[in-house]
C-alpha cells in the first residue's frame, strides 16, 4: 500500500524530453531513501515523453503522471505538480538532469539537523550526451537574501523546500527564473538563509538551445524577477542584474 502522505514530493516537468526522461526517472527511483512521490508533469510534449513516463508509472505507484492539455511553460508545469504534492518536503528535478543515489537521504538529514526552510547542494555539469565536462558548481555553506539577489547560486535540481517552514512553494508565473523567484521569496519571508551542502549530489545536463543558454534573455528575466516580483528599486535591480552577468562570466 502506498502511504497517503510521503515525506518528499519530487516535481519533474517534461517537455519533449524523450531522450533523457528515463534516465532522470531512474535516478529518483534508485534513491537510497524511498518515502517519496514523483510527480511528472508532461507539458504538451509532441514526442514519446509521455509514453516513456507512463511505462514507469504503470510499474511504480509512487509515480503520478499529469498531462497538461495546453502548454503552460516551465513555471506552470512545476506549479501544477507543486499543487498536487502531498509531501512536507518539495524537491525538483528537470527531465534531463540526474540525482546521485544518496541525494534525498543526505539532504533530508541535513534539513532536519539544521531546521532549514531551504537547502541546496553542489552539482556536477555534464554535456548533452551525459559525458563529464569536468565542471562543478560548489555550494557555499549558506546564502542570504541579499547575496541571492546578486547571484542565483541555487541549482533548481538540488533545491529542497520544507513547506512547514517556508509556506507554499508555488513559483512566480514567469517564463524563466521562476525557481530563483521562489528561493528569494522564501528567504525574504522567513528571514533565514538557504543552507548549502558542499558534496555534489546531482548532475546538470547542458543542452544546446536551452532557454538558460541565452544570456541576454536571462538578464531580462533576472530584472523582471527583481523588479516585478521582489519590488526592488529599479537602480538596485539593474545593479543586481549586472552582478549576475559578472558571475556568469566567472563561471565560464
């Protein structure tokens, strides 16, 4: 029997991810911690993504498959899953990214030990074909709201939210940077810091043509999050966007 309230809800949006979604799902199902539900939201895929997800759904009751009839975009797809989530802890994994086997167990222990509303981890960066690039994004021990406005160092695939401490985990409805908007709101409303685990517990896949690879567009959405959702003065928002750009250059 499936528990009525798993401790962790994993949210995975999918759009035309047939080449990667099976590997992503497997990385969740093989976690050393097993009290979770995996909510996969297919956002109008035109390839075989939905059929691949359904093949796993039919064999594991922890998987819920939701199909959006009309494409909602990344924020809408994630929020569809978040609103269906039953767990106290919300974690995120895009359909082309990968978790390492101990990710949930280590992060949950860290969350409990530190009474944290939001945590994140270091992660590796892999190429589109899954090969290691040798690059790694290291998580600092903590990040404050002020620091986060200047640079989003929380990889969505590594984030975990305790909704008992943060309130709801719904993301702002914006095409890009919706995850960053959520992290900012949590830190602002809880007046706490996000805490980082230095061990890499996930791998981010860099795909050609992805939204996040367009730096000019990313800067535009950075500004929108800060000005429209966080209500920062325009001069402060522009300064933070500039600092983001510097951070992106350093990361190359």
